[in-house]
């Protein structure tokens, strides 16, 4: 998810919904850690497993974020 692109629905939800804000924060945290792992020259088995796990969790968060944005759009 590109947080640098303006999206009025996302911005409104960030301001009004603490749960949505937390999901965005978790997504950004996972993105930061994945970036750190990607810069490792020789990641060990645990780091490789962490990377795979974080990618799955990040994707699930992204799906949840977009579902919330879609629901907000439909209901408003």
C-alpha cells in the first residue's frame, strides 16, 4: 500500500477510526521490518521464515484495510 498517494477515504478513516489507524500502523511496521530483512546479505533460516510470515501478515492487513475502505465508501 502506497501511503504517499492521497486517498480521501483512507485519510478520513485514519482521522475517525482508531482500529483503522492501528491497522495502518501495523502495516507500516511490517513494511519497515521487511525492508530491513531485504537488505540482509545472508539471512539465516529464522530471518527467512520471518520474512515469509511478515509478507503474509502484511497482505492480510492490506486486504482488511481495503475492505474497511470499501465498506466506508459504500456506507457513505
